C-alpha cells in the first residue's frame, strides 16, 4: 500500500499530498533496481548484500566529478559502509590475480 508523503509549502506553511510524484518516484526506484542493478550476497546467510551497477562506458559526468577518464568502465557499489568495504576488498583481490 502506498503511503502519502506530505510536503510543506514554503509560502503558506500548509501541507499537501502529492501522491502522483510519490508513485512516480517509487516506480522509478523499482524499475532501476530490477533493470539497472544486480544484487549480490557475500556470505551463505545472505546477510551481507550489495547492489552493483555496471556503467560500461563512463562519460563527462564521471570525468568531471571523480577524475575518471571518459570511456572507462565503472562499477558502482550500493550498500552499507561495511558491505561496501568488503565488496571493494574482494574486487581488488580479484583484480590482483
């Protein structure tokens, strides 16, 4: 069930519901998770999870924000800090082999 999110109007101080924006935001999030990312578990109990998104060819944004050369493949790790550090450590160890 979709819950309403209330926004405060700056000019009047009153609140209003914007169900359409909320619904679009939730649909975008679900679509992104289902089509743009992969979920990986790093242990048998599946308690350490990480969403991974591969960007096959980085562009101007990553170059300007992070100094990554344009055209380089990038993997984004989305998880809590502990899981991210574990995933990064694992990725670096695989690269060393």
